[in-house]
C-alpha cells in the first residue's frame, strides 16, 4: 500500500513559531502557533506538536524549518543547525535541529526565515516566474533572502545583507544606531527598533510626513543599490512592518537617485515593478518551509500547488 507524502513545516520567528503539516499538494491539514519563549519550552512544544500530529495523520516524510538567525547552514560545520550570535535573548548557540532530533526521527532541512518567505513569494506572490530576486524584510530586524537560478543562495553561509554599512542620511550624523553588534549598520539605522530609538515613539504612530520615513527610505534604497550592483536581481521584494504603503514610492525615488543613471540596463528599470511589495500573504514563510521539505523528498520544487488562504 502506498502512503501519502506528509510534510512538516516550521516558520520560526522571534515572537512565534508557526508549525504545520501539509500533504504533497501543499494543502495544510493541521497548524498551530507557539509563542517564542525559552528555547527548551518553545522547541519542546514544537516537537510535541509534530509527535501528536503524526499520531493523527501519519509519519512525516520530511520536516523543514525557516528560522530567524543568524544560522549555521553548512552541513560540514560542527554547529550545523544552530542559531548563532542572535540578538534574541537566550537563543544564541541553540541548535534547532539537534534539539528536535531528540524527539523526532525525520529528515530535517533548515534555512533562513527570509529564504522561506522568498520561496513562498516565488510560488504564489511577487516572485512568480522569476529565477533571480531578493526578498527583504524591514521590521524588528532587517533580513535579506536571495534567490538565484530559482533556489535560495548558499555559499559559505547565508547572506547577512541587513548588516551592511551605508553612508549616513542627511541629518543623521549623531545617532549611534541600535544593532548590538555593529551599532550603525543598516539594521541599526532603519529597523523598527532603530526608528523608535531615534524618534522616541513606535514608527506606526508616525504621520505620513514624519521625517523618519524619508530617512528610512534613504537607507533601504542604499541596500537596494548594493543588491542591484552586486547581484542584478530581476526584482527586489520588500516587506516588514516598516514598509508602510507610502514607503514604496519613497524607496523607488531614493533608489533612482542613488543609482545615478549608471548602466543602461539599470537606468531603464521599471521601478514600479522592480521594487515590489510581497503578495503571497502571511503564510508565505510556512508554505516556503513545506516547499523545502517537498524538495528534500522529491529533488524538485512543487509545480502545481494551490495557494493557501
């Protein structure tokens, strides 16, 4: 008798872990939200969910996790599977895979949360039909996922473009930045906590004409300038809490100015299409994890999944 393929997926974030089980068609059959507290409490709850889910639905063929980081993703590294020097209190050097393997006997794959969202965008959102694009999130932190030839970029480890150094925006010469490792890197200057620290209030309370938005757009455009010149993606998809609807126009305008008309192929970019909002929905990261699990079983990306609500 042939048993159906069941896939496990985890979108591991700093405030919550979304865990689910899906069939081979990407249809979610069970899902749960687990608060991110201590590593032991959170990961024990994740493992217990999958133990109980397998008792109801059958054994998983594979489990994939898209997690906040930084992560150790080289399979030959001594700490493979671990969150490394994260600013998330208590989570540095926590090995996600090792912890879950204490309870779960299943093939596991780990990647960044932004790569998981990028995969979801390629399946259902603003990355459909593209082989090369960047997925950026500007929120509590700044993360960048890179898709090359239709798959997440690897290399020596995953990119950390959220921590690049940029020229200071006009009028922002004295702010020290909030990154605990670099101070005034991109994340330390343009993330949600950076805006709060600089202006004394949460960004979501700012009026549209607040100077914080133009300053943040200058830094985000600086990231996009660097991504454009180094990777030449077909599109840059930007999401996260800082990217309020009016921010896209500000970023496009600042990016056009920063690119300076260099290179005809860049000069002729359609900025409305090049800088895009994510459209795959809130479940993009979890769907991306399911797709990673599917690929680990079949050797290919899913082709005909229907978008989940």
